[in-house]
C-alpha cells in the first residue's frame, strides 16, 4: 500500500467517504473516462461504506456528480479480483506469468455472469484491471 501515492483530490474524496460512512477507506481512483470514483475500503467495511439500501453511494453520487463504486480490499490478489467482479459469481482465478515476466490473471465466471463481470462498455473488467495492476502489478485480467 505504501507505494501508492494519493493526490490531494483523492485524499479529499477519501475523507468525504469516511465522514459520510464511517468506513475506513484506503484508496480512491478517479476514473474520468468512465465518470466514476472507485473507492477501496478496508476488509469488513463494505456494508458500512455502501449503507442501507445504497444510501451512502447515492449521497456520494449526488455530492460528486460521479458514479460511485466501492470494492473491499484484500491482500490476496485472488480475493481482490473476486471482490471487484462482484456481483458476478467467480468460479476460479488462475494466476499466470507470461514468458516476458508479465503477470496475468484469468477469472473464470459462471457463463450467465459473463456480462456482469465485463460490465457495460467494459467498466467492471476495467475496474478489476486497474486494481490488479495498482496493487499487485498484474498487467492482464481476462474473463473466461
């Protein structure tokens, strides 16, 4: 976690989320391309961050004008990938290393959940790629 440098804007957004939800947040990715903020909360804090019936997410969306996505952090790359692809049911996560040393992950999901895992315009798989690269140096995430 120490190698991730947060901008003052990201730190301000983390403070906003924490003041609204009381959920400990450790990271924020500003994804202007998809008009969203991706918050990474500590393990066990996801329910508090989302709020009853998504109340906190709705309030944050209103205050920031951006879509809000919240992912529960894990030091285990497999678990973080499963968390970031939720609500898609992930059957298996296979880690591989290419000949050039690049890390790659194949996430096997239920066939009916493939669309959920990829997301509209690829937004869910893109979020998973960003988190996998940011935390674990994984270059490629493939949905199978």
